[in-house]
C-alpha cells in the first residue's frame, strides 16, 4: 500500500519532468517543419527579387533596350538555377572543412533527406534538403542579377548569358564555399551573415570588371579641355524602377531573415524579428540620407539616387543584420547610402559606365557592410573582414576578367555602334518593348 | 524496496515512452496550425497570380485595350470568388464518392470547423475550413484568368464576365468534383496534383472555344494566294508582361506547394520543398528551351515566347511536381516549352487568334504535363490520364460552346468593327489606359 | 508482484494524462514561434502595401508628377519607420490603461524579449518584441501613404514629408494609443479590429484637411453660371494603378489577418482563415458593386472607380473582419463601395480635389466599416463606435489643420502656378518619369 500511495506522486513527478522536457524546446519534428518553412518563405521572397531587379533595370535603361534587359533577367534567373543544380551547389557545400572548393557534380538530394524520411528529425536544427537547396539557389541567382544592370545597353545577349552561367556555376559557388561551405575563410573567422560580400560584392566585382572591359555607352562621356563631361542618360520608366526597388526591399526580408537558417526555436523567431527590423531600418535610413544628401548637394532630390540609397542601406546591413541595435542599423544603412551618393559620380569620373549604379550599391555598400561587422559583432575582427573582402575581390576580379576577355576575343561581347544606336531590342530581339509609346519606334 | 528501486526505472521507461510518443509526430493542434498556415500562405500567393495575369495581359495587348483587360481581370477574380461561394464550392466538394457533381447551394462553414472549435484537432491532418475554402477559391479564379487573355481585344465586357460566372460557378467546379471532389475520375485513378488539367486545361479549352466562336481580331490574318499571312500584333508594354510572368512564377509556389494540402509533418514539409524546387526548375528549363529554340528557329530571341516558355514549364510540372527528380522536372518543363514554341504558329495557321498564347501555354502544356505523370508516378497510368484529359476536354468544350453561343445569339459577344478599331477602352470604358503616351490617343 | 502488475497500468494512465496535457494546447515555445511568424508574415505583406500605394498613385497622376509621387512614397515609408522608432511606438503602447497617450522616447527592445531570452515562453500568447514592433510600424506607414495620393500634383515635397513625420510620429500613435494601446477609448469599449478608423480614417481625415487647405489643382474646377464644372484629369497609367490595387489587396491579408496578433493555437489559425476569406469577399463585393453601379449610372464601366470599389470593400471590412459571415462581409464591402461611388462626385461638388479618391475610400468607407461593427459583433455598440469615430476625427482634423497651417504660413506647402503647370517632376526633382514617352517632355 505504501508503495501504491507513493506511486501516483512519483508518476506525477514523472509528468512534471515530462512537461519540463516538452517545454524545454520545440519538439524536433515541429522544429524541422519550422526550419523548412523558413527556407520556403525566405526562398519565395528572394525568388521575387528577380522581378525586382528586372523592373529596376527596365526602368533605368532607355526604352530601346528594355525588352532585352527583361529577357536577360528572366534568362539569367533560369540559368542560375540550372547551373547551381548541375555544378554550383556541390561546389559550394560538398567541401571539406577549411577547404578551397567543393566537389564537381550534379546535385542530388539522395541522402539529404534520408534521416528525416526514416523518421529521425534530429536535434531540432533539421530541415528538408530541397528547401535548403531552393533557398541557396535563389541567392546564387541574385549575384547574377547584379551584373546585368551595370553592363546593360551595349552588351550582346548570348555572351552575357554565358558569363552568367560561369558566374553562377563556378565563381559564386567557389567563393561561397570559402565561407558558407565552411571553407578556409570561415576557418579564419570571417563573418558575412547574409552576403554583403559573398553575394553582393561578388556581383559587384564581376559587374565592375565587365563595365571596364566593355567600355561606356556611346555618348556617355566626352572629354572637353581635358575634363570629362558626363552626359546623363535618363531611365525610361521611373515608376517601374521604384516598383523594382520596393520588390527588392520586400524580398530582402527573405534574404536576410531566411539567412538565420532556422525557425525551430523561440530564439530563432526572435532573431528573425530583429533581422527584419534592422533590415527595414537600414533601408529607411539609406532612403532618407540619399534624400537629404541629394537635396543639399544638388539642390534637387534625385529619385534614382533615393532608390539606390534604399538599396545601399539594404546591402550594407546584409553582412550583419542580427547584432546591431536599431540605432546601429540606422547608422550602417545611412553611411552605406552616403557612400553611394559619392561613389556614383566618382565612377563617372573614372569613365566607368554603370547603367543602374549597381557597382556603387552592391560593391561599395557591400564592402562597407562587411568591414563594419566587428562594430556590432565581437566575434568578428576588422583584419579578417578585410582579408575576406580582398581575397574574394581578387579572386572574382581575376576570374571574371579572364572570362570577359575570353568572350571578348572569341565571340565578342559588344554590339556594333549601329546596333547600339538602334537599340538592343531591335538588334538582339527584333521587337520593341513599347511599340506604341516612343516617338521614333512607333510601328 | 525492490519495487521502489525498480520504480524510478520504470517511470524513466515511461518517460522514454512518452518522449517517443511526443516525437513520433507533430502534436495534433500544432499540425492543425501548420496545415491551416499552408493554406493561407498558398492562398495569398495564388491570389497574387491575379495580378500576374493582369500585368501579363495588359502588356501583351495594344494600348487601346489595356484598361479593358485590367477591368476584366479584377472583375473576374471578384466574380469567381462570389460564384465559388454561392454555388461552386459545394458543387465541387459536397459530392458522393465516385459521383458526377456535388450539391447546389451556398457554401457555409457551418460544421466545417465544429470539431476543431470544440477542441478536437483530429489526427494531425486537420485544418481550418475557411483557409481551405480560400485556397480552393483562388484556384477557381485562376481558371477564369486564363480565358481573358485569349479572347482579348474584341470581346464585349459584360458577356465575357457572364461567361466567367458560368465557368467559375459551374464548369470548373463540376470538372473539379470529378477528381478533387473524389468523384468518378478520382475513382478511376486519374492523377493531377495541382491542376495541369483541372485548372489550366479547363481554362485553355474554354479559351480555345471562345477564340474560335469569336473569330480573330481585325487584320490579324489575310489570305494571299491561298496562304494564310499572319500580321503580328505586338504587345504594348513588354516589361509589364515580364513582371506578370514573374508574379505568376512567384505565385506558382503557392499553387503547387499549397496543393500538398498539408504542412503538419516533416514529410509534408519535405514534400513542399521538393515541389518548390521542381516547380522552379521546370520553369527555368522552359525559359532556356524557349530562348534557344527561338534563337535557332528565328535567328532572334523572342521575349514573349521566352515568357510563355517559362509559363509552359510551370503548367507542365503542375500535374505532378512531387515525384519527379530535378532532372525529370527539367525535362518535363523543357518539353512543355518546346511544344508551346510550335503550338503558337500552329494556332495561327488555323487562324485561331489567341492574343497572349494562353491556349498554347495552358492547354497544350497542360495536356503534356498530365499525360506524362505516369513517367514519374507509378500510381498513374497513361490510359486513365488520357481518359481524364479527353473527358474533361469534351465536357468543357461542349458546355463552353453552348454558353458562348447562347451569349453570341442573345446579347452578342463581339464589339463592332468601329469599336474594335477605336479600341475597347473607348467603347467599353470611355477612357484611355495611357492618355498621355500614345500618339493618337493624346487628350 | 501485484504491485508490479498494476504498475505498468498506472504508468500507462500517466502516459494518457501526459498525452492529454500535450494535446490540450500547442506547446508554449511552439506557440511563441507561430505568433512571431504571424507578425513577420503579416509585416512583410503590409510593408509591400507601400509599393501598392506607390503604383496606384503613380498610375493616377499625370505623367509630369509621377517621379515626385514615387519619391514621396518611398520617403514617407522610410520616415514613418524612423519616427515610429524614435517616438511613435512608445507614445502608442507605453501607456497606462485608460490613458490618453503613452510615453515620449525612443523605442528599445530592452526588456521586451527578456523573458523569452531566458527561456520563459509564457502562456502561449508570447511573441518576439521586434516582430511586433515591425508589424506595428508598417501599419503606421500605411496611414501616411493614404495622405500622399489626395494631395498629389500640387504639394511641395519637403513640407509634405514634414507633415508625414508629424503624422507618423505623433498623430497616428496618440490616436492609436487610445484603442490599441489600451487607452481611454478601449476602456469605453470601442472596437476596431485592424484599423478602419485607427489607420484608414486617420489617414483620410489628415488627407481631407490637407486637400482643403491646399486647394484644388489648377483647372480642375470652373464655375459656369454659378454651377461647378469639373474637368476630369485622367491618370497617366491605368495598368500601374491596377497593379497597385492588386498589391494592396494582397497586402491586406497581412493587414487584417495579422491583426489577429496570434497564430499560437488552432483557434487563432481558424480565425485567420475566416479573416482572409471575409477580407477577400468584401473586396470582391466592392469590385462588383462599383462595376455595376458605374455601368448603371454612367452607362460605361469606370476602371478607376472599380479599383476604388475594391479598396473601399477592403477598408470597410477592416474594422471587423472576424465576426461577419461571408454574406455579411459581402454586404459590408458592397455598401462601402457604393458609398465611394457617390462620395467621389460629392467631394467634387464641394470642390475638394482628391487626386486618387483616397478620402472617399479610406475615410468614408472607414467610417462605414467602423459604425457597422455592432451589426456582427455584439461586444460593440453603435454609440461607442460613433464616439470613437467622432473623437478621433475631431482630434486628427484639429491637429492636422494646425500642422498644415503652420507649414503653409512658414515654408509654404504649394508649388507656384508655373511649377504646377510644368509638373512637379521638373520643379521638385529636375527630371522626368517617362522622358521618352510623353510628347512635350521628350528629351
């Protein structure tokens, strides 16, 4: 009897222990679902950034090149997915710790979900292999999207797409493997949460090298009395560029928030809330800084600079959207935008013709965001951040230059002067983006 | 004492058993929340496809018909929701197993959530009744969106909207009941995961019949020496069409992913990850195939065909986005796009004027996607897939033809020649979509 | 032995008890993740409404003012975030129960997440502090977005932005504190689920006062024989306005659904499903009512009125999207749209020039939605609803008038006649939104 009396108490104790266990953490299969869901939501948001880049670039080029830039954007997004499947993913993630690059070979999920399919959902950090692949793939596509804006309005369609295939199949994944694949740069302690350097600067360097090798658009720069005179070439559709910027901002919540790579605990959920907030505030700050700076410097607000200010804020916070306070995020985003306001005319002085300002936004603000990580994240150091920026910059520049030059001296990368004047839509596609609107293109 | 010594061990064993139970599956109310959340996320993504169709079609018609096509698209989405509530949902889902159609009558959630409201969340497959209704409703609207593009630029506004009411209230739900309502076609073993046939072909058949009965736009076809000469009528705003395609691609993750109808387990989450990946890769493949084929066939890349290639890839994978490997998804999507590249000129040869290529994309690629299901899903057979395609096609064609013809011989379906030349925006709406842009429409 | 035999049975009983506990509710940390996730998803959807307002307004103004309206929209969204951080959030939520306003001071999460960070996830209603802040911030931005459309095409950029800063930093948060901050109006029993009054009418009143103080656009109204003659000023890009409306509709699922403020239980999930459905059906009904009414009244369907009808349905259902049946939601949304169809010409009779119809949509339909809450929600009374509408209206009108007048008599709020005729894009920004499309702006 005594035992029987004690028994319920002990069972009760057991229940308390059980409840404690149940409450100690989200149940592992539930966590698995949450983590996978975060990759899916983050993934579709980042996928939509492809539309954002398309609209931003379509709005910033002249109407005679709009259909071509749309074609490039949907094509490069598609090619990125195929290349990342055929070679990129394994090159990036199937790598030995501390290594330089992963394995060659088509990605297959075989094995990736095996444990979970057998009912073993691990320790609460698990997720579906495909959802992860999808999320990483849309990042790869983003790097290529950055390039297309810079080299617009004079590059041939097919050489551009070949460059994108190399970038998304090899250049981006190799650099990515150094850090996110747990390669040598990660071993050094480099820190780049969502890719200010790994995605945005990679795209920015490749774009910069491309712009230099391609040369500027006809009529953009003249030299008068030894001074460079810049002829502004206004974009044809600024509401479309505005829409593109808003879509990018919207997608960036997936870009930075999804880079938490987990939603399987209350701590993860809190972190993503913080990331959303900091991402938004850096962009808001970038917008306002560009607004004020262009008013002060030029006596008129410049919408295209304001849009680039928002994007610069987003790029700058991407290297570390979690550790800053809101005030620090505002500072980081605002300085990113200020750098862009000065970088755009500087590139023009150097006669580097960047149609949409992507080098200023993605490379300059990307470097800034990366170097400033130690300001808010004590796990990072300025030295290693600089090492990462320089080594990745050197690698991307060298390899990009080789690819651009091989293309230039084989199939050629630039349309003829006649084609450029007529517009790429006619020469590359044989159609008009707005056949009824523009005066000389009316058909 | 002995008992007491053993006791903790057994409690411990009980705890292990308990933990095993807790880990064996996501807790049922949690699963209920996940399932409901998937319907909500899938639903808002598919809802946004209405914007995608609007922009695609607005970009593909001439500027004089743009406001009308926008009006049609927001109106049909609204009418679809109302009709699906008043009669469609019960016609589709309140059906006896193996039956031909459900019950007539307005949908009410009464009873649908009763169990869950009483605290009984079932076995882990439950979900909120309204979330399910919302998700099914946006599918219904999609079928109608497909029609509007094909018959654009010459159909009267109100007869078109009456047709949409019949399509979304009766035709789509009856056909849907055969399979997704567990009717006779489901009993036969027909397989259509997210609706290559049930949604896309239904819209495609209705559009095809409408286009034939309406006749082509003025000036589209001439006969010269017994040969049909096609006059291309270019769309007025290709970046808008590109945006529409990207929005559709974005929404398709909800369309196919949400059709898993559950997120309440790790297996569901993994499945949706796979569906997202295959959906994306089929579209990517369709894009690249259309890019290459138009280059090879016409020596110029055709942006509108590339956009339709992407959409064809999406339609083709929709019948079975879960079982294919990525390679198979690439194949299925790519062949879907190739079929569209050939179907578009074929329809022109038949003098069937499809303004946006919707019949080629949604019907042809929809048939392809449906017939190829057994290639990757051993639960399906080619015979039953063909039976489903043919029986659904026959039903939709016959009923659509009756409705179109009744409309034609009562209130009329086509605007006058003068109205068509002036543009439907003037005749149907009395305004201009772009009053300041086009040359002759400047006011 | 007897004990030992009984023992497993009792452990089994203990397991049953345990299972019952586990099933009684979603585990608290899981609920915390769900709740936080709902804020994040709702937040990014509402954030995207900023793009919707931009496109709606960009499509409804003349092309000479398009870049300016884009600039205003991205700037006001950014300023709203900064102001809500610096002062708004604490003014709104750091308030004593029944009070008139909260505390002054910058928002910091310090303490907000302290419990959860220590592992105490509370009772299932918890959520991450940042996710909540983000969600509330995007609501604040919405209020400002409403104003920009009404006062477009003649207001100076910087005075407008200063007004937005006051609105989002002080006016909106103080009014919001009365109800959502649990202030005096909440104590009275006022009911406004997602903000027909707290967000939409606040924006509407501020816009109305601004429009009156600013005066109408040049050429909009003439007096002939004592009668007001209205010159319609058509919008420059109706597909863009349509896109904006669809984006707003899409974002509204986050606006109303997220206002459930929880997803941590099956009951919450069911409620959100119901909210999504009612939100959609009210908009669908508004669309169809506007379609039919404009056909009957004007013999032609008016696309811009149809778009406003959809938005009016959305605004009307926002005060109570949960308790109505679908039929009631259809009624509420439809009447909201009907009121707008009559309010728009009424405002014109009063020579109040509202460029996009925002006062009719957000104020008139907002009042309607708020007053009708007791029809479906027995917790509300018509008297208290009227009290809330009137007191909030009075406060916003008085404070807005003071701010607008101070701006008018210090830095001025209206551009000169020459600037207005030339377009604000030239005078405020020095550029063109569509430099290649419009006839006189070709550069």
